């Protein structure tokens, strides 16, 4: 526990005593009178964390401060918090002065003017020491990123299973980098090349490096100023700091803001460095070292040569152990990397015997379950392909060709092969699959001919019991999601098709972005249908159902699967990387995940809609309204989510449609955030129409269009920021929406916690157009990088709220309450 200072005076501290912890409110000024204090900073965000033990557990020791240095120097500021934690290095004494308010601080320095120079000197000392640590950590981080980037792209160059389902967002980025580099004609070494691993190849394949804080030139100028101040003769300092107490406090305030800026930079660099180290090796999450090892073991099982992989693994293990020891010794921080396990893995990989694998497999989760046989499978779901084909009533010739292709697929050793013969087999199944799917859907939805088999087929893509293990089939059979949602509608496919058939929802747009009416007009234009048939199709529930299957489901099923080149519509064990129970996207989990995002981005689903009220003589009033999207779970084990429609009709208050695979091994957050980002972009574009990129109408789309189009001339961007944006644009294939969505992901995941990842221009646009919830804004506006844009934002919102209150006064001056829609519109700007 940190010390509790009840009165002014000397406080004696034992070694390792925690004095104050990061994030704690500053309530006193303390001067080290003897001994030393160690300074720590957390590698995690501490906003809202009050458990000092938890904070210290994840903190790195930076440097020590000697006697005559003050801490708590921000106490003259309102709501100031410690940027660091402090522990006694040895037997230490501090002289503590309680600071109940700003006036007390001012009066203290009025009486003790000599302390003013000490205060300023202490801030300068902490700035220099923090900056030195920032440079050291930045070098460590840079070296790790170079090595890990090279090893990551080499991994994709060496590994055989190109279709492997990847969870790590960082590893996914490197897969894109590898593919872009290959497409650009770059050749990676096929053998172990230590020079290549240690060289910086960022010009060839610039990785998606996290954005660092800008203004390095300005920072160097400030650091140089601090250094020159410390060399200033003592008598000159005394004259200045004892002359005017208010001027001295103002000078300290400005220097203190610089300390805050550097501490944020230091923290951001540390957070990123720890992330990058744990990407290289981690006991708790997917890591590059782990992926190399798994691939090497898979190759050994197949009797293939894994020597090159093992050489990379051995080299990587040395890097991991070195960095582990460095961080532990220099920063007193345990990365929780099991180096003994790493040595054991190396020993196993280089051993002649691989007998340990049997022992490892015996301890796996799958083998804890009772292994079932096919005799345990319920009769109603056995031989599903034959039963479903018979139920569908498709032509016999198509049925025979389908079964022939399915049998050939079963026999494939590598079901993810991209060879032409294998592609042909997969295509032979796919072309008939959705015809069967359409007929089964009609039979279930129209005739009510539903059973467990049709339910598993429509909702999960289950169609062949020979492509799954008995345990997997029974897991699928027993899945029951009884969870309820309150605000977000989440649909299984059979539920969604029922909505379409009942005309409770209009059919989705097709792959060309045409709605149902537009698609029918296109058919009429081609001469496929006449005017009468057009109206019959429009009124027919069954035609709507057919259209939804043939256009939305068939098109998006492969997209949600995530790997179009090896797509296969039927569930099979090789595509399953996580047991069904844990991979299932449950309805309540989806709603909670969306709430976690909207707790940050409160206006994600808001838009201006038309409000009318005859009683109040309101014919046309635009008010803000929240319209959550419909979530449709596609019947596949996939790795990608899709924002399919921002509006489901021409009405501005119609719902959007998001599509997610019903099973995934991805983190739901990593699928959801980019999808909401894409939704925000498309909704803004649709609402503005032709003016979507008109910079005179400030919006997400217009500001980002201007930002990306003219970034080379933007004086607010440093050369480094421009180069990073250039790479980002290339990676996003010059797609404005993708550029925005990638920044939106950083905005929600990192910037909302005060961890800087964006440049100042992108940050400004997002703060204006994608504002954080009020509680987050209030916390962030204390940071220098946010203070200006936060004040401008508040002024604009307050002005808007005042204008609305004045405009709506005519409705309330008689004493009647304001209609809920108008009151909520005011509250959107005033309280949210």
C-alpha cells in the first residue's frame, strides 16, 4: 500500500516500500531528504484501476531519484495524478507537505520561495531521465520489430499450410505484408539467413508500425532547453524564481506539461514494446515462436524436412531469452516467458526421438472427452448428404455429380490445396450446394418441415458426417444458444429467412449493391421477366426467400469464410481450429461486444432522421436517433465479418446489416470493430449523397478524403507521419474506407485508453467526427495531446445544445413537456 500522509513532516520508509502509485491522486508535495526512490511506470493502462498491487505488478523500473528531488510536483493542478509509481530503494526519508488546494500550494511557496527553484529543477531532472528511458525503450522496440517482422514474413514464406487460421492481429498484418511483397516481386530467403533476419527491410515491406507521437524536432528543442537550464548559474536561477511566485508557478506549469507529454510517449513505447516482445513469444497467447514450433512439428509428423524451420526456432529462442533477461535485470519486470520450456522445446526438436508427442497429445483438451464412435450419432443426423439431397428434390444428374465431387473431396489429403484439380473438386460441390440449400430453406420456411438435420444444415453448414469426427458432430448436435438480447437483433439463418418470407424485412442487396426492386427491374430490362412477372416476384414471399439465398447468402458465405481461394461450403474438420462450443458466436456475447464498443463510440449507430408532429405543427425536423444494426450469423466456420448494408431501405431510419460467421476462432472484437468502422463510413456516405467528399460539409468521409488526398502538402504532418500514411494507403489498396477503418480500430482499441497510435491530423478528425463517450473525453482532455481539440469540441457541442434549447422553447413555454424525440436530440449534444 502507498503511504498515508496525515500531517506535514519527515516520513521514514523501509526498502521496497511503495510511496505513491501511478494514477493515484496527488495530494502532497514530497522532497527526498535522504536515500533514493525507484521510479516505475506501468506497461498497461491504469485508468480506473485502484489496486496499487495490480499496477506495480505490471510496472517497469525506470530510474532512481536522489535526495533533494521533489515528487508530487503536479499538486498545484486540479485533479492531478501521479504519472509514475515510487518505491523506496533503500532506507529513505522524505519530507511531505499536504496540499489540500491550490491556494495552499501558492502560499507554501510564497513562504518558502527557495523551494521554487528546487521544484523546477526536479521537473527538469524527471524530464531528462524519462527522455533517456524513452530513447532506450524505443531502441529495444525498434530492434524487436525489425527481427520479428523479418521472422514473421519468413514464416509465411516457409510454412506449408498457407490457409492456416490466424488469430493474432499482428501476425495477420505480416501475412498481408508478405503477400504484398511477393506480389511486388521480392524474393525471401528459403534457407536460414542471419543477415536478412537482422537487417531493416522496411523500405521493401514496411510493417504496420504503430503510430508514434509526432513533433520530434519540437521535442528535441524542449529537451535541449532543459539541459541548458540545468547548466545555468545558480544565482541567475535564484533571481528569477524568487522574483514573482505566479511567474515561477506558470513556468513550472509549462515544464510540467512537457513532462506529461514525455511520460505518455514513454508509456506508449513501453506498451508497444511489451506487445511486440509477447508477439515474439508468449505463454498465454498466439506467438511467432509458437507458430514456428507447431509448423515444425506438423512437418515432422508428415515426414517432411523441417531443418530450416528448426534453425530459425533456435535463433529465435536465443533472442527471446536475451530480451527476457534484459527486461528482467534492467527494468525489474517479469515478462512471464517460460525460458525453461523454450529450452525443452529446442531439445525436443533437435532430438532423434519425437516420442514426447504422444504424451503431449494425451493431455490435450480433446482427449479429456469420451471418444465417441459413429454408432453414437443419432439416426436423424446420420448420412446427411443423402437425406438432404432427397429432401431438396434436385435433378438426379446434379445429385450424382455433387456426390462424386464430395467423395473426391473426402479423399483429399490436403483439402486446402490450390492446385487446379482440387479447385475443380471444391467447385463441383459448391455449384450444387446452394441449390440444395435453397430448396431445403423453402421446405423448412414455407412448409414448416423442420427437424434437427435441416436446422444443423441451414444454421451450421453441416452436410457430411464423414468430414467431421463423431465428437464434433455430437458437439454440433448439442449446441443450444438460449441467450436473449435486449437491444441488438441477432439472427440465425433460419430465423432471418423467416423474417424475409414474412416480409418483416426486405431482401438484402445483391453483390452489385442493387436492392430487390432494382434487381427485378434489371431482369425486366434484360427481358428475363415482364411487367406482370415483376409485380408477381415483388409480392411473392417465396421469390423473396429464393432471392435472399441466391444473392445474399451464396455471395457472402464465402466472404465470411475468409479465404476465398480455398473456400468450401460444408463444415469439415480441417477448417475447425477451435471446438464448436467455444467458437460459437452467442447472441448475448455479440450484444455485449457491441455494447463494449458503443460504450466508447457512443454515436456509432446514430443518424439524423426526419421527425414530424402534427399536434405541435412540426412538419420537418431532423433529430438524432439510434438505429442498431441487424446481425446475421452465416453458417460457416470463418474468419471475417462483413458490413453488408448500412441501410436496408431508402428510409434513413432503416437498419444496417452485419454478417458474421456463426463459428470463429478469431477474437470477436477484432471482427467487430472494423465492421462498425466500415458501417460508419458507408452510412455517412449514403446520408450525404453526392456531397460525401465535399470538404465544406465537415464529415467523416469529407475530412478523411481531404486528409488522404492532400497529405503530402499537409504541414501538420511530419515527414515520418507522411511516410507511414503512404504505406497505410498502399496497404489499404487506395481504398478510403479501409484507411478510415484501420484508423478507427486504433481509435477504439488504443486511443480511447490514452495510448497514442495515430498522427495528430487523424486524431483531430476522429475526435470531431467519432467522439468518445463523455466519461472517456473527460479523462483524455487532461492529456496535452487532447486538450485543444477537446475544448473546441465542447464549445461546438454546447453551442449546438443551446441553439436547440432556444429553438424548442416555443414548445415548452406553456409548461408542456418536450416530446421525447426532441428532448433526446438536445441530450445527444448536451449530455452524451
